[in-house]
C-alpha cells in the first residue's frame, strides 16, 4: 500500500480568512472543522488545512506551494487574481531572469506562480507541487 499526502497544514493567525483566499484562488470549497479549516484535495491535488497559530510567524516557511501556468497570459491572470484577493509580491532573492513570481498570501505564507512551459509540473493541475526549503 502506498502513502498519500492528504493535506499540508499551515499555521495562520486567521485560518478562515487564509483558507478563503486559497479556496477562491484554486476554485475549492472550504470545510470548517473543529480545529481548523480544510480545503479538501483529491487524487491529483493535495488538500490544504489551516489551523490557528500559537505564535507569530518568524522567517520563511519550510514548505511553500507552486501554482502552475499553462501560458504566460495564464500566469499573469493567476498573479492578478491572487493580488486582488490580498496577496503581496515578495522578494526572497529571486534573480531578474527568473520567470516565476513569488507572492505571499494574506497569512504571510510564501508561494510561487511558476512560468508556463515547466514540463516537470505539466498535468498536475493548478496546485503543481509542495516545495520544501531547508
């Protein structure tokens, strides 16, 4: 029997607000649970879970999300939508020649909107991968 990642859990000062941001951005439903808020995944997309933070966030997350883009226009559209929902541009030291866009959600969680043509993430759906730093 294989292992399946059901959900990635993020601490958030306002779990419901951050979950609504991601639900709107990814076109998912929000499910309130006793100890957090879940955006269920499926067999191709990991779920996202937001729980109340016990302390203030310090530094960058060890995990962050990569969103896919089918075209340069789709990438711009995803970035514009994220910004309209409350995301902010974030400088994490990316180089000018890098084509991905780094943003943070309303809970200060970093994520990237990956440029079109990334064959590694082809066919993954809107949430391409969970990336691990450090």
